[in-house]
C-alpha cells in the first residue's frame, strides 16, 4: 500500500539512523526505494550493509549521477509500485507508528492528496523542540483550509508526508528547475487537487545540523514566488493563497537577512512583481544589522526548547 522513497546525498553520518527508523516500524511499508544521488562519501556502502533484506519489504537501491533532490524524489515516485508514497530525508527519522497511522488514514479517508502529522525538531545547537502545529480540532481528520493554516504552522514537510501518487503525477511532482521551496510549491498544488488528511500524533523527528546544502541555493528566490509571479494569475483573488505566499516571502527574507543581505535585497526586489507596494515595505529590513536578526532567531528557538522541556 505504501512505498518509501529516500533521496541520499552525502549522509554517511545519518543514514543508518534513518534506515533503522524504517525497519523499526510496527507495520512495515511494502516497498523501500533508496536513490543515491551521486554521493561522494560512503553513504551508498552504508546503505548496502544496513538494509535488512530479510524484512519482507521490496528493496530497490538505485545509484545515479548527481541530479538534485527534486529529480531524485520524482524518480522514486515513478519507480514506486504502490498508490501512496512516503518521503523520508536521509538525516531524519520516523517514530515506530508512522506507517501504521498513515495506513489508518488511507483507510479512513479515501480521496485525499496527502497525509501529514506532527514533527519535532532536533537542532544540533539548540536542542529538541516541537514547533506549533494545529491541523484541526480532532485527533485525526481533514484539514479544513490548508492555505490558511500553512501560513502560520509547518503543516507539511518532506519527511512527514505520504502523497497520493495519482495526484502527485497529475501536478507534475516536484518542480525540478526549482532551488528553494520546491516542496512548499508542491504542497500548494496538491492541496488544490483533493483534501489533506492528518493525525495530530507526533511521529517524526527532523534533525537540523549545518551542512553545505545551502551553497547551491544562494541568491535563489523561493519557487512559489517565482511561479505565481510569472503566471497570469491574480493571486489577490484568493486571499488565503496570497497570504501564504506573503508568509513564504517574508520568512525567506528574514532568513536571508541573518546571513546574506545581497540575497535578501534580490528577494525583496523580486517580490515587488507579486506584492507591489506591500513588498516595498520590506526594504527597511535591509538596514538592520545581521546580528540583530540572528539574535532574535536564537532567542525565539531557545524559548521553544525551554517550553518543550
């Protein structure tokens, strides 16, 4: 019923933990697809010595030249034999009831575009905390308005999602030309196809640690902003979509302000295409020293950690 796709690129230090969380599921998925995207460390060797071939799962290990995470995830879905596909990043891990809960939701809600749940974050410098996530009023159900909720909470991410393969293919999967926020764009498009089901249970841990993955994205504008700026779509006619795009735009500019003011400037300028005069109100942020934003970010996340202790 559920295939699992793990894109792998230079994650030798974390892939064992990731795979252990898959093989430790109380109900195993029927298929596991691991695609090594041109790793130059020993990630692939670790996979081959770690996978449990006696588990009963169909296991497919693919080795390819580096092609990017969107291409790799799309390839994984194309290879998947099941109607539902779960993604798991090679540095994250599932709690043991993740697949079981996903199966229950699939049985309970037939025509859905994707499934999501709560996650915690384990930050190497700050510790572990649970971001605020409100999906609905019940323990399980259908998200009443994804676009509205997503502007305030991390409703979906790539390690806690199970997608309906039909709708995934209908919208074209992850945009392979995108460098930033290709996942946020896909969740928007899938939410337009069919309802999103959720469980309020905490079933995923996302690990955050410094790496060099951002180097290829420096200066890039979040893809949802690029896409909706270039299309003949008046997003102001859909206030929920407009506000979600504004949230994505604003948060990425704040992130840029902590490390790269040139990137922040480029993003503010590009955003004028979509947000016009409202976007111009963000220019004063560029005058604030980077250390101020960094201090605020650390204080905010530290408070989250303290609240979860």
